[in-house]
C-alpha cells in the first residue's frame, strides 16, 4: 500500500484509531503548526541550529504519532484478525511488519 492509498472501513467496523480520531487530528494539527513554524524560521533567516532543533522536535512528534497509530492497529486490526484466524491474520501481521520496517528506516 502506498501512502496515497486509502482503505475504506472493513466489514469488521471502523479502523483501530476511530476512538481517538479527534485526539489524533488535534495532534496532527499541532504537528502541522510546527512544520509551518519551520517554514517561517527559514523565511526569517533564523540560525541553522535553531531550525535543526525544531526539525528534531517535529520529527519526534511524528514518530510518536506513528507509534501510537501502530499500537492501535496492533490492538484492533491485528488482534481481531488473530481472533478470527485464517489467512487474514498472516496478512495483517505481514502488513504490520512492513509498517514497522518503514518506521525503522526513518
């Protein structure tokens, strides 16, 4: 699945993040503000190290969000597939493993 793919809700119900959707959106808006702040810093010719410090903070915020989303995926989607058994559990574990690998490369 590429980053532009979007999967609709499955027959199993809403995605694992559904319960925390509002909190996630709030967090993503905060991260968006950090990124816009980086743009302003460059426009205003702020000292390189100060910008790099903010890049680090933004990166950590995105990583933290990704880990939370991954945890919700494991607890909801993977756990549900494991309960149901069959080939679906293998597909979900493979999908989660690939997502973890992508996170580790960043």
